[in-house]
């Protein structure tokens, strides 16, 4: 078991993947915290018990700013979770550490810019460009995984 852990720590690609994945997960936590803060500030709660605790049932309602934060968070889940799978499997394919790092960096920066553009309402097409750029390394990793595993189909 210790030997396996040590081998994993020797995999520079996996360590790079772990670094960028952790940054992305932390970013998702930050968006969740922002969503909660906007809910409190706007007094727009999803559940009656939360509304009652914060002023009354009239605050069990939707708010456009809260919904914007929720959409940003949902978009993260729709994109970061697949990246976690693809990046982990891709790391096992023994790719070039430099090329892999570029894949991970592009995805991470693209997702951070996407979130900033979403939450700060940056002018179009900032958000969609960030989204599209972040998809490129995912498609690349998916293609490489398929090419590596096709003989085992």
C-alpha cells in the first residue's frame, strides 16, 4: 500500500492534475459561499424554515441575483466533475508532463474566468469564450483516452 502511494506521488502528471483539481474544487466552494451570502443579503431563501429564521415566509422566494449564482455553480458541476474523471484517467496514460500541465492549466483558468464573467456580468462573449476554451483540453483528453482504450473494446 505504501509503495503504491509512493508511486502515485512520483507521477508528476497526477500531482499536477491534483493541484488544479483542488483549485477548482475550492473555487466551487467559494461560489457556494457567495451564493449563500447573496441569499442572506437579498433575503431570498429556498426553504421555508430558512425564511422563517430570517424574517418570515415572505422571504421564501427566488431572486435573480441568487439564481445567477446558482447557475454559475450548476455550470461548474456540469463541467468540473467530468474534468475530474477525464483528468484522472488521462493522468494514467503517461502523457507528457508539460502537455498535461497545459491541459489542466487551460481548463482551470477558463473555468475561473467563466465564473468571474458569470458573477460580475461581464460583457458577452467573455463567458462563452471562457467556456469554449476550457472545453478544448477536455475534448483532447477524452480523445486520447478513447484512442488509448480502443484496442480493449
